[in-house]
């Protein structure tokens, strides 16, 4: 037993990806399907304001709103921010401005990117128009970005039809009813002091627990704190390698990507010297002969970072009284 | 107007926080939180098992792992079972839940803690995942970009300029020299544009940290603390979801929460404002009607240390600590969550006059 030295911290990449599939309500469906067809729809609130992008409920009264109207593909920047160093998943890879744009015929603003040569070419009040993505699927990214819509004197271009502001039935062929909101976040995971020591121990095929200085229970694997006493577990203790099956179950359903034949036994194993049981698979014995009190030891495979399974040691079974507190 | 006033007297009786650091790789979350929990308990002499209710604030997205908050429960001695809850928000909202729990009479004391480790991921990218998933999140506008849109709106409205924003950052970091826990203090270069018009000095440091507060009711509070910081009002409000629907130069939700918490009933001498970006202080000062006589963010505020999910709770803790020390008689504490001051919590803290 020694006081824990500060280990070199372990680090590993951790990637979290989630392709959330989201269904759309009638208003969102009409809006995103409209973008696919290069039509921008807003929704009219009871007090006559046109919201773009549209919501299904009035943010003030919470009343349901369904009245769709078509607005322009041109609009006015209400505020902006110059993004000189775009991050990987943002709409443009070259420096651009984030903008809130009030489209012609709308009373609220839409967030998107503005492709402009530099911050000196952007100002609040400037006129912009939608640049459509070449391939459109029914998503906010069907708007590739906005682009300036005025000449070098800052005067708006003439010639495009003014926005109709006309009611729209929101009906399109093959309406988009859902989106997949894909996301990926990259982390570097560090397990902290206690778990680093545990993992480093496993690399030497040793199982390291930590003892609570207050209640003296030995936690395996250790997480650095005693959940009963709420204090740091500071003393490292090597436990096992052998242990006792405290309880078990027989698994009859094969998990996907698992190359273990069913049925097999999954058990709680109290390693000798540990104050609680850990999980492990039992092998080297027919599944229907596994029992509470069975004495087992870890089996390591070449290059394994943890025991592959536990097998009987051949010792006599442990008395129930020895492990009953650990079930 | 009905006020969010207490039917029971509840006070902040203790506050502790970690040193806020850019990285804490050598510590797991519970290892980072535990010393703070021990310190806040030691201030009152209470043991973990004597606390009536425990509530925490944190976010799985910062850790990149589901149910990450359950691991930190080991640090409060959660066996045998305790009365406990968690909010996936800043710890200020965990404090609100604890305040409600005490109001119901189900607890006389509460331990509130919050923590955030931003170092494992890119917090600018991580925070995009709290945005509207249909129209906004697919564009990945990061937290600095959205704050910059708000800053430009304020500049366009003539309410501030880049020089005034730089002065807010400079004042915050100068004040933080008196705060041993701050991540940034003293003279900090204003730096280059991060997302124009915001420069490095207008943005909060990215870091890891934790904080904890103990609440107590009535005579329990008086027994635990020489000068309790009584929460005489607390309320929280949210803006409409869509950024393009809002007037980004104003914070009506802060103003409404402040009205209901009773901020405007009498002058305050101290304001701890959760303004991670310099321009947000301009918005909050206006919403709360703070004059020049009010001491704003004497701790240095979020521009000196902004452990995500704990920085709002720290504002309440810092305001309370000033009352504990006799440096304030009536303080307002504010916490925010979400982009561009989306959600706002306001509390009034008062010390008994001698």
C-alpha cells in the first residue's frame, strides 16, 4: 500500500457522432421543402407579422400558426460578424460574414453566412440575396449562403421581381417530412488520476483498487472517490488475481458484432481483497455448472487490455458468508 | 405583479470554488469537484450526510459522455441514497431548484454544485449543439460568432463601441487580480479579432472549474453563518428561441426576472453579472438599470474565469460572499445560459443591517 503518486495522465481520442433523425411539423416541412424548390416561405402571426424562418407557434401568444406566405430571396442585413477563420463544418471554407438577414416581406431575420470579399464589404443595412446550393435536399443548407446584391455604390440591383408576400398553400410534390441532423464532436479523453492508475495496472496484468481512508472499503475499478464517505480514495491496493463469483446470469441472445457463442455466463466477481464485485465473463466451464461461490481467475489474451474472461481455479467454493456482503 | 418571493427565508451560507485552469487533464470530474465540496462543507461544519437536498449543474456535451454527472455523485457520498437532482444547465438553475425544494419544506439545507471541463473538446463547437436543430445548428455558428452578432447590433445601435468593449474586459481582468481563483487577471492584451467585432479580450477564457454553494433556511442559516446572504427574490426567464426574432441589444427576460425578484424595489450596491462576452455586460446593465454607483463584477466576472455550467453559480456565490464579508448589503446576481443571453436568472441577495 502506497500513497498515490501523480501518474502521467492517459489521453485518447474520443469521437461522439450522432445522426439524430428529426421529424418535421407541417410548417417546418413546408419551409424546408420550399427551400429545395427555391421558394422561401414564412408564417404569418395573428398580429400580421411574417416570421422567417417560420415557427409553428407564436412566440408571444403560444397560439398555433399555419398561415404560410412566400417572401423574397433578397433581403437586408440586420447585423453581421466577420468570421476570418471558418471552423470545419461551417457553410463556407473561406472567410465570410455571419449575418442575420430580414428577407423582403419578412419581419424577422434568418441566420446564415454571407460570402463577401472582406469585412469592409459588409455593413448592416446592406442588400443581399440567396445563393442556392446546387444540390438541394430540403435543409437549411439548401441556402449555400447569401451574396451581396448591390452595385459598387451600395445601390441595390434592379430587375428582380419584388417579393409577392402572397399566401402559399405550402403544398409541394414529395414533401420533406424529416431531417437527419448529423453531428460529430471530437474530444481528447483523460480518465483522471485513479482510473489512469487502474488502466496502467491492467497493462501489467495487475488489478489495482483504491482504499477509502474513512471506511476502508477497496474500490475496483477505482474512480477516485468513496461514494459512501464522499472522500478521495488515496491508497492503492493490488487485488486478486483470483476471485469469487457472487452472482451470475446466463446470456442466450447473441449481441451484434459479438463473436462469443451463446449461451455464456456473465458474472459479478469479487476479486480477493476487493470491497465490491466487478463484471466479467466466465469460461472454461459448462454454462450450467457456474454457481455462486465458484472460485475463478482471469485469463488474458495476447495484447488484451483487460482479462478476456475468468475461468475456475479448481479451489473449493467459497462459503456464502465470505462474500454475502458483496452481492 | 406577483413576485417570486420566499415564503421561507433562505440564504446562501457558504461558497467555494476551484482555481479555474485552462486544462485539468490529471483530474477526473469527481477528482476536480471533490475538494470544492469539502471546502464548502467545512465552512459550515456540516457533513455530507447532514445535507437535506443536493442538486448539481453540468453538461454531458462538455464531457462527451452520457450521464457524466452521475460520476461526480461519488464526491458527495451518495450511498446510502440521498435526496438529489441534476440540471443539464448552469448550476445557478440547480440553485433555483434547491431554493424551490427548501420553499416546499422538504429540506432545510441544500448543497448545490456545478462544474465544467471544457478542455476535452472544442467548446465553441460543442455549444453549437444547444442551438435549434432545424434551422441553426446545421450551420455550426459557434458561441463567439453569435456573441459577435450581438456586439455588432449594439455598435450599430450606438450603445457601445470597440473601445468601450475593450474597457469592460480590462476592468474585469484588473478586478480579477483580487481573485485568487481567476484564470485571467491583470493586463491582458486585447488581441486580434476572433469574430469581428469581438477581439480576444472581449471573449472569456476557456477553462475547467467547479463551484459549490450551501443554502439554508431561517434559523439554520443563522446558526451556520455569521451574516447569511438572504435570497429575497429569485426568478428566471427565457427569450423566444429564434435569434432573428429578438432585439439582441436588449434583454427583456433579464428585466422581467429582475422585476419579479424585486431588484428594482431598492438600490443595489453590487452586481455579479454573468456576461461571458464584453458586449453582454452592456445589455445586462441596461436591463437591470445599473448606474455607475453599482460595483459590477468585483470578482472579475466571466471575462476572468468562465467554467461553462459553473460560471453562473459562481456569480451568486461571489455576490453572497461579499455579503458574508460585510462588503455588500444588497446585491444582484445574474446567470445566463444559451446563446446571446438566451436564458437569464436573477437573484437578489441581502445581508441584515447591523
